[in-house]
C-alpha cells in the first residue's frame, strides 16, 4: 500500500493534478483581488450555491466558494484522472507486466490501486478548501463564515467545511469507480480519463433534464449540491444521506466490473 | 516549498496592495472597546432586575471634545452581540460610536427570550439609549438626547423599528428583513379574515428549535447562580419565556395561532404601534418567505403616513442572504450612506433620487412614482430600488403613472371547475420553499429541488398566454374565487409563477398566499366567494413568458389540514388582478389541464385513488435505491469473500524459500498449452515443454512463432485456452506466490517512466512484499551497469539502458527461474557479450534460465538446451550440441579437393558438393552421414585436414523452419 502510494505520488500527473486543483483558489483570489468583485449581491447568476456572493467575507468563506467552484466538474475530472490513469498508464508504459509478474494476486493489486486512487481523490478534495482558506485568509482575513443560511462561527465552520470536503470526496466515488472500470479495459490512459469525463458530462446533462422525472433521482450527481445542507444552522441530513447511499450501487458496479475484467484479462501490453 | 511561499505570499501582497476595501473583515479591532452592563426591569409589572450585556466601541480620535454619532447594532434571533463584530468594526472605522447589546435571553444577557415585546425588549432599547446619553463621546442633539441610529436585521430589524417608534431620540432606523405584522408573517391568511392562517411550520420550528440547540443558548447562564433565570422546571423551554414557549408549542400542535398567541405577537407588531417620523431605510429580500416584500411595503406606508422619510430597498435573495449582504456585502454601503445622511447630514451618492428607482438595461436609473394612485406619497421620499430588472421603453413608465390595473378574464369553459383533495394527515404536501433559502424554483438545482414539487390531485394550475412584451409586476395581486369543500373547512395555497418558454417555472418573489377558510360552503351548487390578496411582489415578466396561477391544498412549509376531503374550486367567475406598469391584457389565465385534477365528480374518486398510489410511487426512488444499495453490499461481500479465499490459498513464503534448497519438481512443466484468440488465431497450439533445474534453455523461433505468448502464459499474464503450466510443481495462475521464485523480462522493459532507475527497482521489489535486504539490488544494479544514470528518470533512458535496467529488475532477489524474452534487444555488441557471460554464469551457479530469442548464435553460445518453436508448436528440442549435430552442411579440407569432389559427387550427387575457398562444402542427405563421408574420403587415401559442420544450430534451425538460407 505504501509502495503504491509512493508509486503514485512520484508520478508527474499526480503532482500536476494536485497542484492544479490547489492553484484554483489562488487564481480565484487573484482574480477577485484584481476585479474587486465578490460582494455584489447575495446571489450571482450561474451560482446555485449562493456562496460566490460572500466569497470575500472571510478566508473561510473564500474556502467555501473555492469548494463550490471546483466541486461540480474540476474535482470530478481530477478524480477521473487519478482513478482512470492508474491501471491504463501502467499498461501503456508496460510496467503493468512488471507488477503482474510479482507474486501478488490481481485482486489485491486492484484493491491497492483503487484505495490509493481514492486517497488521492480525498487529498485533492481537501486541498481546495485548504488552499482556499490559506489564500482567502491572506487576502480577506480570518472570520466567521457567512452562508445563505446565516453566519457560522469560525470554529464550527471548520468542522462543517471538513464534513463538506468528506461528502464531496465521497460524491466523487462513482467517478472513481467508473474511471477505474474503464482503466482496466484500455491501455491508453487518455481513453480511460477522457471517457470518464464524457460520462460525467452526459450524466450531468441527464440530471438537468427534468422530463426524466424520478429516473434522475438515481443519477449519481443528483445530490451533488446536498452538501449545502451542511451549512444550515442545524445541518440538513436528508439529501446528504441520500447522496451518500446513492454512490454505493455505482461503486459496486464500477469496482465489480473492474475486478471481474481485470482478474480475467489477458495482459498483452 | 519556496514555490508555495511565493504563490501564497503573492496573494497576501496583492491583498495588501489592494487595501482593506477589497477585504471583508479585518483581523484587528479599531478604537477602544468597553464592556457595558445595563440593568433593566423584567417587565413593567415585575421590577426584578435583568442585566444586559453590551459592548461599546469608541473610534480613535473620538472624545468628549470631538464627539461622534452612535449606532446601536441589534443581532438576529438565536444569536448574540458577537455576531455583530464585523459590522461594528466597519462602522467604527467610519467614525461611529457603536453599541452592540445582546438582547435579553441571548448571549451573556440575563432574562428570557421573548418576541420583541414593546414593554420588554422595546424598553430595553430605551435603557440602552439612556446609557449612550450618559457618554460624553456621543454627539448630543440636546440634553440627554444622543444622536443615534438603530440598525438590525430580522429580529434585530423588528426591534429597531419598535425602538424607533418608542423613543423620539432615535434619529435614524435601518430595518433589514424585518416584519410588519408578526402574526400575519408567521400565520398568514390571504383572505384577510381575522382568523389565523396556517402556521409557517418550517420557519417557526427553525426559530424555536433554537432552545434545543447548544449553540447560542446557554442554559447554565439562564438557570444558574444569577438568580434571575427561569425555573429549572422550564427546561423544556430553555431560555425562552414560558409564555412564548407555550405559544410556540400550541401553535405547532394546532397548526395555527390562537387568540392568546396572536395577542402576544401583536405586542411585537408595528401594525399596532403608532409610527413616528423617524427616517427609515427598509431592506427586504424579494425571495424572502418569512418576512416578504409586503412587510417592507406595509412598514413604508405606515411610516410614510406620519411623514417619515422612507426608502425601501428590495434586493435579490431570501431572508438570510439579504440580511448578510446588508451587514457585510454590497447592501452595507447603502446602509452606511443612509446613516451618513441622517446622522451627519451627508448626502451620499447612493441616495440620488426620490421615488421608485428602477435600473434599465443600460444601468441608467429611471424614477417612477408609487404605482398605486390611491396611496398618495406627496413630495416625501418613498424609494423603491429594483436592481437587475431592466424596464422596457418609456411607454411602460407612462403606463405606470396611470396605475394600470389589469383584470383577468374568466378561464375557458372547458375547465371551469376543478376538484382537488386534501390528503389525510396533510401529507404528502407540495414542496415550494425552504426556510432561509426562498422558493425552491429559484434555487437552480439546489439539492435536487430545482422545481416546485406539486402533488398530483392536490393542485390545479392555470397558465396564461405568452406575453408579447415585458411587464413589471409591482404590488399585490388579488384573486376572486368560488370555493366549496366537503368538510366545510378548507386551506388553500395560491401562488404565482412565471413559466419560461423552455418550461422553467419560477415562483414570483414571495407570492405564496396561504388561505385558511375555517368555514366554507359544503354545497358545490352554492360555493363561497373568496377574495384572496397575494403578497406584494416586485417581478419582471419577460416577453414570451407565461404567468401561472397554482392553487394547491398543501404546502410543506405550512401546517396543513389533517382531515381529508375534496375541495371544489369554481373559476367560472374568477378574477385575477395584477398590478404593475405596462401590463397587457394577454395575461388572462387560460385553462391548462392540471396534473391529476379532475373536472367531473365521477372521476374524482379515481383521481384520489391514483393520487394515493402516486404518493407511494413518489417514494419509490428511495425504496429502489435502498434495494440497490443492499444488492451492492451483497456483491461487495461476495467479492471481498472471494478475495479472502484467494489470499488464503497461497503458500507460506517460508515454505517457498525452503523448497528452493531441496531438489523439488522441475521449474517449468508445460503440457498441451493452447492459446486461441477471439478471432480464432492459435498463437500457441498444443505446446509441451519441460525445463529442469540448472538448465539454460533457449526458446527459438521466428517472429510470431508463439514464443512471447508462451512466456506470458508461463507467468500468468494471459490465461491459456487449454493446457497447463506448472512452476516448481505448482499450477500457475495470475499472481501466484510461486512467482516469488521467478524473475522475468517480457517483451521489452516495463518501467515507470517518472521514476529513476533505482526507484523503479526498489518499488518493483517492494511490491512483492519481501524485505529490501533480500533483493540483492546492488548486485542487480552492477549488472545493469548504468553508472550515475541509475538516479535519473527512466524516461530519459535509451532503449539499451532501459533494457539493462529491466534485466536488473528481473534479477532482483536472485530468482531460481529467470524468464527472459529477447534480452539482448537493443544492446550493443559489448553489452550482448556481457549478457551472454551473465547467462552462462547464472547457469553455472544453478539458476534455471528460459530465454527466448530469434538470434541463433546467442542461444548457441549461451544455452545448454534449445527449443525450436514454429506455429505455436515445438518442432525440435534438446541439448544445443545435439541440435547442432543435425546440421547437414559439412566443410571439409582435404589435400586433393578435385578428387574428393569426384568421389563425393558420385555418392551424394554433384549438386551437393561444391568447391569453396580452400575446401569443399558438402550438403549431406541426412545429418548422420558425416561419419560415412569422412570414412569414404579416408578410405580412398585422401588426407582430411579438418571436417566441420557449418552453422550448426543455425543450419538446423533453418532446416526445421523451412526457411531458405
């Protein structure tokens, strides 16, 4: 496991993925500072979370805004990169052969790789608020969080932000599972990663089609904004619970397929 | 690390350069801070003292010689004065003395929480202003009359309005998201009857659950040693006043306010308090579902009636968002301007004109008078600023001046009576809004609640024709309906929405009109005529949009009736009246078949039944989801179980290592191996092979013969179609522990390009789970002979370097069986020689080596045994010496070449004997004839100097594979 973590951490794409997502809050901070925007009314167009309007209220607010900005797509893309690249890139480089001629069952290899991909995804999810907090506090100072539900004390906010990060990381599990499944089917990492991102976009489009009715409620992104409930005075758990459960079938399907495919696969690369 | 420092340091520097204006809150507090305690009586009837906790902040430079005006900051419900710290800081920086108290029952103040009672919380404000009057740092308008403004949001806003009405020393009021009539806000009834409407249970439970929350409410402080707290027996109520607590509980049970409750709330209502002419800024959220636009306009009219300068600022957003924006966001500057104007007589730019201010598309301000001509405003100020909703051309403004009223026409005759039902227990109910967030339809995509959820059978909707021009709705809408209910009691929820051409439905502002009809006709033939007033709205309908009127029996935000029954809504004579400039008569509602609503009585029962079924069906996604989750869990359990089983099977590594010393089963036994691909190609077709310990076996064959496929199956990389592979006597499968004893290089180096050579070796070794000491990594690296390149990333390696590293990788742990696929590929001649020496040495040391190659000389010089593969089968195998003996070309040097040629031509045919160089080249008809040929020549008296077989293995190979030399 440590071995696999080290293997991934030393990969250039890991560094690029993590540095890229951590840079987003910095870029946003610079943009906000230069444009002087961020407090013009509580709800800006195209912001379903209502958090952009309060971005400059405090460092913690800025962290929340960064989270809101990256959660719908960028985080999912980075997760797709980490999980989709993990097997396919080894296949492309030929190093998968080297791994498979070691006395390690393929199932265990998969488990390690998937666990590490999930860990990296969690790190990516956590880097956004951390970087946002750092950049936001440097730019706008430390203070309580202001949310569409009202203010939250700084200490309490930290707990809430941690919980939100956890929820968002878990909400990306289906992406990891899909990417992982694709990763076992192709020897080109671009195929697995791009394929996953296409699937993410398609699912998000489907979720936006109200005519689909209750079918939409099964889409893994359907509760993508439920984390806002964690900002309410007493947190609202209903959608959150549903969002958490919603990941399980996709996780099982994705990982199950990856396992089924990879343990039987002829490694020709 | 340095990069991080530069990046984040850059942000900090930029923030410093941009200055504090771009920031929200500052860390350090300005001026001096003083904690005040103000003692007040519990109530006019109870002189028991209560100590209020307050914080007084004096800006730098303000003293008795240079006094400044004061601002009292009032916090919201469930909070305390600490929530005002950021706001206080900005005001202190603007030079105001700031007094921030915690209201009684909140924070460190004593007493119990009430609902802004004018004789309790109201008098507390007077005492606080008294305290300010005693401070020399505060500017005075007269003896004991400080220059002071009251500023607050929600609960604090209501208190500010009450304070402004009670104390004539107040010079300005800013009431943000405040109520007008608290009873009407919490239990509205749009028919205007004296009876209480349905309770906004969502909001009230949000407000009153504060008593069960640890944050904001300090039970110990309320019931502790201070002696003025509430009795411990009132624990259920926390710090709430027992009367208020009981009122909240009764209302929650009944779903409406009783007379006693209404009386308590009336004491907090501006509606019953004579207004005083104090300049007042009213800030309200257009989507506020607790205290709507109507509350701000009602307050404005009451204040305007007594001549107070009033400005109404309507902002986008709901209750919480607008309150926050007014404290720290964009609206705060407008609040500051209001304070500057009335406390310092400075006219800020934000207060440019009087009247209704509407921004047009270009951002220019248009000034319009109040739309309702009956409400005279005279020359006094009543501003209504609407941001972000452009008005059309000048003709709209002209129409507004006349106060156009547009009457709705009756709906078409095809659907003039709708029957809707109230479900038993009031559930399921329509979901239209979330307390604190506003109408759900306006929260694009929030938590999946992107659209209003109306329950089939419980609502009827009428949608108008698309508008041909943009119109602004301003003020209240009214609706006349004929209603009858089988239970003689009814509760309806009326709301207006706009429908975009794409179908997106947006609830208009806070125009939810809950209607409670405690007594209504139960005779469908003689329905009760009901006049409904929808709350004031400010909303622009764009061209192409349609207006939708929805009448429902339930709403989750309210306490719904629990008795089931049908309600008949007769719209034959219905009239919908909208107010606003530029309205065209096309907004008249046209009938639309409503989901589940049925016209005739016969189908009502069916409609109800299907409604019930649908209610169950609505829950179906959750049920199916749970089933799916269970299924997923069981699949996961099976998978995990199988992985566990697979883990249990492997041999103990100790056992494996012991086996290596004993003379165990042969390293490689392959029987009947077949690999057939999906397209029918047989890469390997019935291959049998056995490699004994200590052998160095060369696997020979042309490209595509099946060598690599065989080696892949040997290592478990691909699954054989048929046949078996045993390594050291163990049946092979992917990742088998016996691979511990095998080192492999298959089809080129498989290295991680981002890692250095050394890291590749280390990570590869550790993946097997054995300690680093057993790896022999130094030896392996010396074999690779990469020098300093071992620490460079592999991506920079040449093919030969990568190949050598891959061989070193295969050598890690000094495996008993070494499987090498084309190991000399990409090596230069010197390295090929070194490779040969290595293989020979490994063989000599007792390692077993299986090496594939298409280079015969290599195999001939290094291998003890050779196997020739062709078309997926073995065509020859054995010791290299024996195989080489199969060569049929003999080179003979003899003293008389010409005679020898004649002799041999007679024996073997002239074609098979040729002169070449100094000797003869003889092609034998079979390998074993070389001795016969030599005997023939010697017997003829010729002197044979040398006789050698040319090419040896190569010759044999070429013959076996049928290729031409």
